[in-house]
C-alpha cells in the first residue's frame, strides 16, 4: 500500500518561496520519523521552479535522488491557492492508495499519524482534521483522500480536471482559502 503525505512549496518570487522553504529540514526529519519509508509512506514535495533555483533546491534534489522524498518540480509560479492545490496531484497517480495534504509550516506530529491510520482503517473516501474551532469543512492542508475511491466518486482523472471543475480565474485563485472552497464543492 502506497501512502503519500503531499506538500507544496512555492511563491511568486524567490524571496516568498524561500519563506516557507525554511521549514523543509525540520518537516522532512519529523516526517521520516513518523511516516517511515519502510511502512509504505512517501513525502511528495511539489516545488516551484523558483524554489528549485533558491537555496533549498539543491537539497531537495539530493533528497529526491536518495529516495528520502518524492520531488515534483511544478510551474515557476502559480496563484496562491492553485499552488496549494498542487498537493492534490498524487491523488491522480495510479499506484497511490492514500494521499494526505499537509501544510509545510505544521510539523508532523504523532497525533497526525494516528489520524491518518484511523482514516485508512475507516475505508472512507475523504478525511478532514478539524482540530481548531476555526476549522470547518475540508481544509486544504488537513485533508486526506483514498485516491482510487476519490477518482471514482468525482470522475476526475488529473489535477487539470480538478482545476477545470473549479472553473476559477487566477485573480480568484489568488485569494486565501479558495483551495478549501474548491475541495468543499
């Protein structure tokens, strides 16, 4: 069984991209301790070309080459929430069973691993962590999907299908929270 924790690292400038990229070393270490490769877990990093040209790009490449992470280089830049939806890309990969979208600035914790395991055991299609009173519905960085069941239920075969379903222009996709609106529709 292949289980993916999916994160996105991007920005509309090298400076913004570097802001979140600073969390990568701690996130990767915590991830590898809580979600071991030997148990079928993979951290999939979707990085913009801007990130890959910055100080973290070389490290990401090395981690990818050694198999510590899966690395996908995405567009140079994307509107805020379109980049956040990059985390959904593994849902449309045939050999992936489960995908958990997470925020890079929230370090993996044992409680998160327990929630992921509970979701897998539940045989449900969609998972949402709502651990704060401000959280409602499916949160972009606190969601999970049984990939084959999600593809069947939605009819979506690619990330582009999800974007087409959203049917939003870049100015709307630039607004914080739009990814959650798309997921909840």
